[in-house]
C-alpha cells in the first residue's frame, strides 16, 4: 500500500481524500491542517488529523505527501519546505513562475533525498502532456490552449487574498470567435486578451473600498492584468446560491500540416469537461502520487514534472494488464 498524507483540508484536500477511496493500492494516513485539528472531521474513519507544525514527526509513516495549498502564497513556501522531509506532489499552477518554483523545490528535494512532483493537475498537468504530444507529432503547426467556461480555484484564491475581500469566484471564459478560428485550422495569431475573458464575482467586507479592490484585481500580474476582466460585487447569499459549484474544463488544440509538400491538414484536439475542478484535480494528484512512490523506490530524487513520468507509472494495473487492455 502507498501511504498518503494530505496537507491542507479545503476543497482540494477533501477531493484527495475522496479520490484515495477509489484507488485500492493507496491509503490515507494523516491530514495536516493549519486549523485546530479537533475541528476537522475526515470522511475516512481512523485517519489521523494533526497540526502542520507536527508534520516532521510523520516522516517514516508517509510515502507521499500531497500538498493542497494555493499557488499564490502557499505552495512557493510549502513545497520546498516539505520536499526536504517527504516525497511530495503539488498542483502549483502559476505558469510563468514554474521554472523558478522547479529550481527551489529541486534543491530542497535533493537535500532530503526525496522526489518532488510539481505543477500536477489538468493544467498544468494533463494539458501539458497533450501539448507536448501534439507538438511532437505535428512539428509544423501551432498549439492553442483554451480554458473554461469554469471556475479557476487559483484565481479565485488570489482574489480572496485581496484586502477587504470575504469570498470570490472567478470564471475563465473562452472567446468563441477565437475558438472557432483555431478549429478551422487557419492558425490565427491571437493575443492572450483575444482568447479569454475573466468574470469575477466578489463579496467584500462592509465599507470596503470597492474601487480599490476592482483596480487591484484587474491589475494583478499573472492572473488578470493581461485579460479583459469584469468584476461584479455581489452578496454572500447570491454567491452561495448562484456560484456554489466549481465546474471547469477546456481545450488543447494543435493544427499543422503533414506530407512531403505539407499538402495534408490536421487538427488534434484534447478536451475536458469537469463537473468539479477540485475533484478531478485531486484524482490526478493521487494517480501521480503512485508514480512518485514508484520512482522513489527506484532511487530517483529531485524535482520532476508530469512530462518526466512514464504513463504506465500512473496506473494501478500491471504492465501486462496495460498492454492487453490499453495499448
């Protein structure tokens, strides 16, 4: 059995706990929280709940620690910290900062003799793999990624970190005209702003400066500054009633030509439609935790991404079963 620990018990942490139940070779040993452990009631009977301050005490009880914090402020600090103690998996999704995050985590993981997988989920993650596969088989072409319509957990979390904000949901919305142009195979040149819009629904504290909050959201680098962003201030009741779910999804599309004279047009499309963003992301994290445990047994250390991991390492099935049923 692969022994799993969870750090953080929000939507993603609860999703990981649920995903573990569907993987017969994985068991949940402990949940670490910044809250009072006595206030946490796991759905898994018998699982321990302890303070993050005591994580080091479980070094010999966990094969892989799955980190379920946010990318804005949590994971840049948490992943290097824990990678020095455990094999870890995180879902860091600030694309522009992945090289820097990789470097910091790599040093920490190697110092502890551990393996750390970063930026695991569906994008970065499953979409990253789709982009590499498509780019490799159609080298003469263009790759486009569209997200949504759906709730971005990372962007919603970033809004909630703004002073004066109580709660928020952020929807990423593809621009249909851009999506249609890409699917046509015409290889359009599109700016970031031309591909997506962002819709924000924000609950603020009484008396908060809404103009400042809206300005801070719209100018936030790596999140909103490069997009046409709409900020809607609503009540907590309306947010709970109309924006409770966390759906998401998107498309990776590669168009390119083949043939001696590039006479053949080709379009590759990979898509996801998700009822629950965190539930799906959690399932990806658990599958990759299996891969991390296997690579650790082989003596691998340092930082890796989904691009470094063979597909067979994700599956609970044997190589023989995979060749028979999947190949």
